[in-house]
């Protein structure tokens, strides 16, 4: 492996482990196929074709790879859900909709290292038996769309795509499909509906698990960009070797995206669970801005439950005993963060310091979900808008103390009662922020607002007409 | 519809060819999948999608016009009204808001003479400058949260755009930026 250097000012932190992001900001690197091949690209594809498809799936299972799109579901297990005696065409879809607030990693892969994704897709398609694959890319990545179209063409020209790839007998076409600015298209069944040409109203699961009833009601595997890139490396080094990276049940590397009130926001690829929250925020990201203290962190994209920086959590060890874990000691993995009541999600770490009003944060988030609700099911359609109106009032100083309780009640009436997980995504921020910052929110309310707010006046006028 | 900025919708052989190419990406009996690709072709060439274009897409794909209209009306990225020649989308979501995207929007409106109070967030969130050169709207997370505030001008992506360097951004496109 040649000596890799990075552009000045963009060198990785010493605590990083650049696997997927090996070529991001790399000196002398470009996104052409020639550059990729010269660096050893597409060798893993050749290795994969020497294996049976089931063997590839087994390597991915052994690797312990968990989806990097937000749900963290074991990728090999998902691939195994395709019905055994299936006769319908199988599809592979790359979810490049990257829209979870706080997340900015897939962007760099598709702009700077597209062939890593393509190679990962070909290997994955071969493993699951898909002869047609789609990259669903968000509309707001127009430059990457052009880059990927060219990369696909160049790969075809070298017989990495098309018929009888490299004499393997396997055929695959990859097509690009651009979205149009809707967050719900990141939900795998919403994406599929969008790909079918309809409004992206998600499907209820069960029965519409894509592996059984996906695109055109055929078995479909939907994987995140980063997950598909990991597949290439898993085949390259073997599942067992890959599983040595990271921590047990939380293997491999992942790209953390840190934004907000830190000195050095940005992307950092680390071994899962090998860096703590404190090391990430204080060492890697340089700590809070001058004169500020950390207040709260959303660890996995805006859908994840907020955590207070002064919290301690009581969690269970694998042997059943309890231990106390302070916020800064939490390892950046999937399981521990879940045990602490939040989720690692998409890796979007949003940091807030003591200059931020929580009511403003809550309101910004509620506006996002109210805007992005697809509208198909009542609790989410009505509830997301209702929650936004209440948090508008709180943020504008027009709320009553009862409003905070109402807001919490509405959130719990959405959570678990919707067709898709957007209901949870919209309600968890509200539930967590109220649970952890209730006093601060209520301090911005006043009993007097019952009679003084514009909304109250409108309601009174309506009642009294 | 009054619009001097963009050419009127017309299906040229090139557009028809591109449409056919996109339709060919999907199974023969699943032409409906090509709705979004065709709408992107139209918006790219004509700035926005009007009912004539919608009906063309429907007939091209063997759909009822409503089946296309429901898609046009749903997605924030599809426009039924003409934007300015340079359409600016500024991210409003949490991380960019924390770096001052609301102030950026205000500054851009000042510099381009845009009155945002005339736009309606539900049906037409785009506010256009009187001269038609510029338009603005807020967009949701553009996936570059570490370098906010971020915005797009047509298909170009810009990072760390602040009220202080907003004029430089406008000058990249048209140095006579005030309408």
C-alpha cells in the first residue's frame, strides 16, 4: 500500500481509523476509475466472484456489520430474509438519500470515492442475486449524480457491470434514480414507493418487509451507502478479520459526523465503540467554544433522543450486574448508547452548549418533522403539526405551563402508533427534551398566556361568536 | 403564467430522447417509475413544472394526469412556479440554524430586494426578486452540517456562507446583484 497523505488541514485525527474514508481528502486522489484501479480497486470484486453468493452473505454475517443508515440492523441477517424459494427478480437498492439532520458522510463517498460504492454494490448484488440495482440519490446531490452516472459508465466499459461480468456469468445493471427533496424517501419503503413513481407513503411492516415484498412487490434489499462500502472491505479482509475492528457486537468502523457547538466540527471515522463521547467532543473536536460549556448532545441524528452532558446512566453489564456510566464515558457504539436511552443512529452528533435555548432547539426540530411528515397516517400528520404549533408558542414566550404537558402527551400518542418509524422519529425528540429539560421549558411559559396569546384570543373569539 | 426567465415548455427531440433513455431504466411494464426522472428533465430545462408539462409526462408514461400531479405537489424539490434565474436554497435545519442560517436568509433578501413575506410556505415557498434574477427558499438539511450555514444556488453547493460573505456569493453569479 503506497504511503497515503491527506490535503493540508484535512489530515485525519490520530484516533481515526480510515477504512471507508481512506480516500477522502487524499492527496493525489481523484474520483476516476483509473485512479481507483491503480490503488487496487475492483480486486475485491474479482475475489468475490471466486466465492459462492451464500459464502459472501456468510462473511457479512460473520463480520457483524450493522447497517450504517440509522437502524443498525445486522446487514447479513437482512440479506438472509429473502424467501428461500423465490422466483421473482431480486433488486438491490442503495439508499443515498442522506437526509437525517446532523448526518454528512455519504456525501463524501459519492463525490470523492464513487467506485468504492459501486464495487460494494456489485459484490452485494451478486450475493443476494440481484441483476438490477438502483442508487436512490437525493436531488440535492446533483454533482454526485453526474459523477455516479459517469462512474457507472466507466465500470460498464471495463465489464465490471453489464452482461457476464468478468466472465462470472453474473449480469448486473446499476441505474441512478434521483429523489426530489423529501426526507421520507430515506425510509426504505417510502424510497421504494418513490422509485415506483408514486408519492413516497411508506408501507406497513409486516407484511411489506422489502426482502419479501419490495420494489414492484419483489424481494428487495435496501442498504445505506456506507454499509455497501463496508461489504467490499469485508470481502477483502474476511469477515473474521473485520470483526476484530471495533468492539463485540459493535464491529467495524463508522463515520461520525459532529456538528454544532464544538471547535472542530467535521467527519471522523473511528472503530465502533473504541472512542468515548468525551474523547470525541473534547480531544478530537477540540472541546466547546471559548467561554462555553457543553449542555446537551443528540448522538445519532435529530431523531435520536437528546442526552444531557451532566447525566449519569445506570446500565446493565453483560453478566447482569449494574454500573454507572457518566455521559463523557459513553463509548460511541450502538448498544451502550441504546442502553443509555438514546441511539447511535446515523452517526450525526449534534452538540449544543450553554448558549442554546432548549425551546429554540426543540422548535427547530419540530418544524423539520412537521414539514417532512408524508401525511398518510393520522397520528403523525396531525400530531407533528400540533407539536410544532405548541413548540412555536413555547419558543415565542406565548405558552402556558399546561402546553408542555400537552406537547408531551401528543408525542406519546404518536409514538408506536404509525405506519412507519417516522412517528418515533418525530416524537422521540419531544419526549426526550421534555423529560430532560422540563424545568427549562416550563420556565418560559406563563399562566397569563392562557388569555394573552394570539392563539388564545382567536379561540376565544371563535367560541364567543 | 408570467415568466420571462425560462423558455416555454416544448418537447424537443433531445428531451424526448432523454426521456426514453430514463424510461428504459425500468422494467417495460413499470413505466410509472420514470415519473421523477421525467419531471427532473422538465424542471432542469424549463425551470418549473406547469400543467402542460404534467400532462405530457402522464401521456408519455400511460398515466392519468393526477398520478403525475400528486407527485409534483408532494416533493419540496419540484416547483410549480417559476423561480428566479438563480434559485437559492438555504438550509434551515438545526445545525445550520445554529450557525446563523436565519440571519443569512435575511441578508440575502436584503441584498437581492426579495420580500419573503409574500411567499406562502405551503403552496409556494419560493420568493422571487422583482427583477426575476434571484429567488430564495428555506430547504431542510442538506447533509453538510459541519460546514454551515450551507446553501445551494441552482445546482451549485456552497459551504460556510455567512451574512458577511453573502455578497461575494451573489457576485459569483451576477455582479449587478441588486434587482
